[in-house]
C-alpha cells in the first residue's frame, strides 16, 4: 500500500453507511419491507450493514440477498430468491464503487422482466466516470478521479478502508 492514499478509514466507512441507511429509510417510510441486494462480495458486505442499520432505526423489514454478476457470459445469480419474491417490491441495489456503471447495468437487468415498485442504487464511492446511463441514488462519497487512478475498497481485515492509487 505504498502508493495508496487512504480516503476513508473503517469508522468513516460505517458512518457513511449509517447516513445512507437513514436516507433510504426517509425515502421509504411507507414501506413495510425492502429487498436489499448486495452486488458481489463487497456490495453484499455493505448491504448487510445497511440491512442491520435499517433494522435498528426503523420498523422496515429488510430482506437481504446477494447478486453475483458475470458480465463475460452475461449471467447473474441472485441467491435464494425467485422472481415472485421481488415482484412489486422496492429493491435497493448496493455496490462498493460505481466507475463506468456497467456492473450496475447488469445488476438491473436481473429485475427487468418483472414489475418492481421501485429500484434504487446505493454506492459507497461514485467515481463520476459513467459510460452507461445509470446513476446512484445514494452516494457515500463522490470522487472525481482520473481514469488512470484506481479505488480499492477493503471491508475486512486490519486494513479496512477506501484507498486511492
């Protein structure tokens, strides 16, 4: 981690996630249940925190799931959920970083064949380099980086943080 700059430490990450959880709650006061879908491993870890926070601060019942994206073969795997389980529900997609928007476009594709009530996107870091027409509704931190810079999010272990290199 010699050329890396720590942008957020562990405490700051979880403060951002708590703030995002409050925003989600405020925009979904009328909902009894929300489907919180973490995209990939890091998105799922963040989604777990959002779900935990929502359980503490509201009467909303969060239903937590993980969505794994394989853009090379254009397939997605949503764990333990069928189409009827998310029909006419509010879906909150959670990911760690939005760079081009490609991963989140594939994530949205999973739910396109079913009528959903509303879908929102939550990201910890928005890099502002969207190549695809997707935008995060809830953003922890917006960073205007160069295309050559890389954002690394570490959510487990002793070096938890967000790093710019």
